[in-house]
C-alpha cells in the first residue's frame, strides 16, 4: 500500500503516540518500527518530523485517506499496540479515539 508523504507523517504520528503512551519504548516496539520503515519506505528522521506534526492536521489527513488505507492504518495501530506484548487500556482507548475521529468504522 502506497502512502504519500503527508499520509506517512500522519500514520507515523499516530503509531508513535501508541508506542509512547507508556513512556517506555520496548524492544518489540523498536523491531515493529524497523519493519514499518521498510514496509512504508521512510527514513528514521521522518519519525521526528511526524512528532512535530499538528494532531488536528494529522487527523484531517487520516480522515481524507481512502478506505483501503484506513484499514491498513487500523491494522498497523493494532500491531503497534501488540508489539511489546502488553496491550494497555490507554492504548486501546487512544486507538479507538483516533479511528473514530478519522472516520474509520471498526466494522469495515
């Protein structure tokens, strides 16, 4: 699945937020981000740029993505939450809020 630069920034911002929720980046999360960087073809510096992206702007980009990309995002957020072997309630709530705000219906 191809993402343009703005979509990559928005996707990376939300995934990074999930990983950072517990204020600890674990080995599984680092491995997940490494696999993601290969899959989405982005340089590590793009994560820093994503962190500086305005949350409202990121949600706007996510909302405008086609359904297929939204489904990929939902899958990636789930993988990010599970990548450290410990899914936290805060991660679940955050992912639900992002998906809802981006207009992603979970039953799609």
